[in-house]
């Protein structure tokens, strides 16, 4: 799973990545999650940005 961004804050390390087995998807998307989580959020990037799966992300 190639990482495209590792964002480090004071409390959390965020991973932005894509799966190399997602070639069958017809829309560009990225998976986002905290470093230690197994439940990643899936965010569609086109035609509009929207969340497909919430994963471990919270509203706050």
C-alpha cells in the first residue's frame, strides 16, 4: 500500500494512501486513517469530493 502523505500532528499521525489492488475502481479515491487503525476512511476525489466509508474518523 503506497503512502502518498504522512501528516503528523501533536496527537495523531495520519496516513493518506491508496491500495495497488484498487485498479478496478472507476473513480479516483484515497484511504485515510490514523496510524494504528485498521478501519480506514475512503474518500472519493472525483467527480466531487465525498466520503464513501467513515472508518474510524469522527466529526470532531
